[in-house]
């Protein structure tokens, strides 16, 4: 998994002061929620690819939206923090590179998009 991140746009607004000077101020704008990419060794399960296929086949994401939780665990596998992705859906799947003679494990990736994120500690 790539690192989780979020932020907020800074939007410039212009105004004129009482003495006629032009002033630009920065105010908070839209929340930025980058896509999340998950990786795992490829196995016989087709669950990840099926999620993307179902979204494409139905010509819309509404039936596939669901809340998704990602937990960061400590060495004893106890949750340290949980990220809850609200109305998440799979936008793309990537299979392993197929190179003859390559000894690297086959890794598949899925990209998740979402509408909001909460953090539980």
C-alpha cells in the first residue's frame, strides 16, 4: 500500500483594503483525497479484478460503493490506527508484469477511490 495522505487546497481570494490596496489572502479550499493503491501477492482469488469488472459492467459505481477500513498494526498485530474510507470503490486493477525468466513474485494492485476519510485511534 502506498502511504495514506490527505490535505486541503489553499484558495487565493482578493480584496481591497480601506486605503485602496489590493490584498490576496489564502483561505481553505476543497479537501484533497488522493487514491489509495493496495498491493498483494497474486493468488487464485479473482476478488480484486472482479470488483473493477462489476463496476464497469454496471456502467456506474453506486452499487459497488462501500465503506472500507485499513488498519495499521503494531508488532503484536494490535490496531494502532484505523483509516475508514467512506463510499469507496475500485477504479482499476493491475496485474503482474510478465517477463520470461523473472524470478520476482507476481504482484497485483488495485486502486481505491473514495469520498471521505475518517481516522480512528
